[in-house]
């Protein structure tokens, strides 16, 4: 999500406001946009543009020495706007989307370092943030006492260290100021509270996860007797956690709840920010996620009025789903009299101006999708965004007048591929990164809008290196029997001989969360078989199906609605069928592999199209769509009391009886995302129909299957051995 996080730093007599931009290489912009702050090993550094002059602002080594009795790693920092203080987050640990750790304050004048949270568990603090005047810090405290886990908001006076509790829930899994598992996983919601501009109030989410059944993972490895690990996890068809938004008065520690229309257990509250001192703007999504309402809430009375509403026959994406980042920030313009909003209502994802009177105007007309919003430069009356009207696998920088009109591509001709940017708040500078299948990744600092390198010696044009694999890569399109044109890539062996026939490996994902066909230098990498699997004598190929988040218009992306596991699988299979017509493809040696949603696609391809795909390696797959979380699966498949047959048709286990080929199924028993129950559902079906297969379970590994010494190497070794035995390598 595009956002500006306002942070401040005073070092001695210098006061600096810092703007953080997601995906920005850790860049925190200063308010004039001509310099930025980063944290480098052992120090905080200011860099000026265009000179690139660096100045060390803070030396962290004396504050957190490496030879201290207790090692403390600094994971992040926040800096005050008006006071000479810095907050450091230290020794953080993330488990099930909850990141906790220590918080320390450093007074740069008194040269004093103090730990926050006196009287609380030291490493149980979350989302610590300074008040606008820099005199206080607020944070969420994860209380694990009395066999319960409760999250409450606290505020601390930085002058005297006094700690004040602001919320007072005591029930297990009651959450204030942060979110439950599924909000974090599927809506990018983690930081759940906001200071108001004068620091007198905090607006926050309350999530009652006590209403959600725990999924109990069984840990059999960490003690003599097994024990269960609970994760609050609402599966498809289960009600979400009731959510509400309150405003707590700091002085009184009293909360006023916002009177948001609708059942709090049948709607999601996805975004919230202050519009000023006394009002909030709140986005609400219905349970089906096909209606979005924006409300203006009075922080004093709690009353809410509808500002803007939008509906879609399928679903509406929250901003974080397409723009990256989290759920914080709002794209304000005109001193908060209006804001920038994205919608697919005309068939493309476009940017609109929405006034606080509810009126809208289209700013980016045309037959193309806005891929990412980089920056709003009000002084320059321009917006910068990413788009690629002519090649769906690439990305370029565009600008458009802030009052709307014709968009202009600013990326110079000559380097086709994927260009990404981090644009300064004043619109004068940007960090430009470039990658394509032809070239290795490169970056430079540029000026805008002329797109000129800041340092000619360090510009991309003079430092670009050829991708050594480029000669082995083929970028292509195929049109299926259904008339659908799919993008794809292929990596051939270094010693490829077109007169021979080679085994084929299809790498798939296939669901709305991601795409596998992008023009970048990462083409050909495999987390399953290891590096350069193609040079072992395989054609390594990927095609992109309808339903992936590519900039091909709303109809492309929404075609998968109620059809996950059916339509995307047919596209992949029919795309493969066209590829396999090439004379150098050996149709008797065809493998497919994928992870997570790609693991599900792998299973469905093996089961639904067994005459095409002979060997499959499926990792961490959803074998039963009714066993996945409600926000993700209901967004794309509808609610099961209306569309249960669609869930069943698209679930791999439903088709397991059709397996003919060689299957290796891999899953971590500690997967809190795609539960191991999916594996056992599938295993039982394969047993029922007497279908031999191979299984590799990784004890207490999570969805990424990386924990534990040697885990990833073992996974790659296992997968490669299976592939070589069942889909023999080499041209024939």
C-alpha cells in the first residue's frame, strides 16, 4: 500500500521529518524530498541528493555493543518530530503474524538509553509509535499470563517512564491495537492503532478472536510428550472475528466506539485513518468482499455517515492487494479535502479523485491498468505510477496531471523489462531499479520528470550486465483451443539441440495472489529442484493463466471468480498442450511443480489432466478449499452456503481418484497457513482409490519449510531425486 509514515529525527539541534515509502530499500525521505535516512550496519545515515553525500546521524555501536552480556539486534527505528529522542525496536520475533520485541528510547541530548515497558514482559511490546509531540510512546502489549493471550494498548510518558494502560480486555484472544491471524495474512493488517494529530487520542481496532475456533497444530518434536499449538483461524464458512474501532482518550483512558453500520461479525474493517483532529475515515468490506463502504466517523460522538460506496459482481481488492505495503496511510490531497482512490469499475484499474463530498472524477483514463501508485506530488501537480499498456509482463514509470488527463511514459526507450521506482515526496528524485530476462538487476538514482541519472558514472546504461542465461530463455505467447492467449517463458539447457526431444517441467502458481510470468532476471530459478535445473537436460517452462494479478484488465483478473481449481487449471493445461506441440518437447516426460497455490494447481493438473502431466511435485498445497481461511477463499469463491459445489469442484482431493502418474507430496506439519489437515485429507483419498504416491512431511516446519538445519537442502535433494527417477533428464 502506498503510504507516508511521518517520522522525525532531531540530532543535537537538527529536526528532520522522515517519510517512509514501502518497497523503498529502507529509504525514509526527509520532508523537502532532497535527502533521506537509512539504517546501515551499526549506524543511522543521512544521504543528500543529488550529491549523494552521506552523514552519520547516530552511531548505534555504543548504544547496542556487540560484546554486551545480552546481545541486542536493532530491527527498526522511529524518530521524533519535536524532541531529541529515537525509538528502537530490538530483538523482534514474529510468530503467526505477531511481531513482538523490546523497545528502547535514546535521548540524543542527554545521551541516555532507556528500555520501555517497565513492569511488563520486556519482549512483549508491539508497534511502538511516538506521539506527534514526541513526549509519549504508545504500544500494544502481548500479555501471556494466566494461560491466556491478550493484547492491550499502553501509553508511556517518556520524561518520567510512567506507564498507563488504555484498554482493559482480559479474555483470551481479545486483541486491541493489532489483528488476528487472518486479518494480517489476507488484508495486510498488523499495525492497528493511530495517534490523532494533537496526540490526545488514539483510534484503534478491537478484534474479538475469542469467537474464532483455534486450529490446533500438534507438536511432537520439542518435548517427550506432544502438545498442541493453537492458532485462531477462521476457515471457510466460519464467521470472522467481530471487529470494531474505538477512540481512546489518553487522559481518561476511556474509549468511545464508532457506530459503524452493519453486523461487526459479517463485515471487515480494512482501513482507518484520521481525517483531522476529530474525525476518522474507515473502509468497510462486506463478508463477500464485493461491497466497499467508506464512512466518516465522529471521534467524539461515534456517529458515522456514508461517504462513498462501490460494488462489484465478484470482489473488490483492498489497496494493499495491488499496491503493496500494509493497511496504514491514506492518499490525501488538497489538505485532506480529497484523496486518490483506485477502482476497476470501468474494466481497468484506474485512479480517481474522491472529494470529501463523495464526488468522484477519473484521473487516468485509457485501456490500461495502474499497477502501482508511487507518489503524489501536489506542488508539481502530478502523480507517478507504474503501468505497462503494451506488454503485460513488464512495468514502466508513468505520470499523469493531478487533475487527470493523458498519461505519459517517463521510462526511456531502449530497456524493455521491469522498472520499479521509489519517488521522493517532492517528485524531484527517484531510486530506479531495472531487471529483465536479458539483463542482471541494476539500479540508479535519477531526477524527475526528465529521468536523468544523478551520477552519470553510476547510471544503469553504463553499468548494465548481460544475463548469462538470456540466450537460453525464450519469451512466448500461446493461444489455447479456448481462444485465450497466455504469456509464457522457457529456459532451455545450455547444450540444447533442436533435433532432440527433451523432458518438460512446468512451473505453476495459477491463483489471484501472484503470477509466475514476469520479465525479470529471476526467470528459471527453482526453490524446489535447485539452481539451473534446465541445465540437467530439461525444458523449464511457465505459462500464465487467467485470474492472475496481471495488468490485462478486470475481466482477465476476475475470470477466476468461483472457478479456482477449474478455469485456471484448464488454462494451464491447454497452454501446456500448445507448448507440447513444439517438436523438441517429449510428451512422455512432462512434469509439473508448484508451492502453496501452485501446489494446489500441481495436484489439480495431475488429477484433472493425467494424460498431459506424468510427474508432479506439490508443496504445501490446499487440497481442500473448504479447509482454507475464510477471507482468501470466500473472496474468490463466494460463501459456501451459496457456492459449496464450486469449492468441491475446485478442490484437488475431489479429483484424486484420477491420478495416473508419479506424485511427490510435501507438507510441513507446523504449517499455520495451509494446515497439515489438507495433506491428510488428500492422503486418505489416494489410499481410498489405491493410488500409490510418495509423501515427505517436515516436522513442525511452517508454510515456507525453511526452519531447522539442512531443511531446504534436504527438500531440494528429495525433489531432484524424485524428478530424475520419474522424469528422466536429457535430450533423446
